[in-house]
C-alpha cells in the first residue's frame, strides 16, 4: 500500500534533514548570508527544528517549509538532493530580499551615524 507522504520527522527520514540543511544554507542571488542567518533578523531562533518541515515530493526532491511563529508567512523551498539545487517561490524571494534591504539600510544608517 502506498501511504500518502507526510512531513518528515528527523528520526524517520534522514534525507529530510539533508533537504532542510540545504535550504538553510541556500543564498539568495547577491546575498552574502545564507537563509538561516537572514531569518535571524525576524525570528529569534530560526534553527528550531519545529519551525522546519520537509515533505518528499519526488524520489530525490523535498518541499522544505519554514514557518515560525504561527501566523507569520511561510518560506518555501523545493530541494533536489541529487543535484543540490534549491528553488524558492517568488514570495520567499521577495521576503528574503526585503529582509536584506532592510538590514543593509540599517547598517548604512549606523555607519553614517558613527562617522559624525
């Protein structure tokens, strides 16, 4: 019998952990920080295991989702374990870009303030 795929727990599917790690290490084009570090600007503990889920979508592919805390937008990544490729939704790209721009603007303001 073929069971419907369910979000994987770390113990049940080590490949799910690999998929989550690839998503956490992925960098948006032009961003020097990986996703996990970028999320620290909006979430206190982005590495919390409960905030990440991975569901097998194909033999070597997973849909990885970060959602923390409840009610906040989700960040979705399609991870191919065979190639190491990570694809994201346009909404995820937009949210990560907004975070980067906000952080870069804040650090530029700090530089200006400290130069005075």
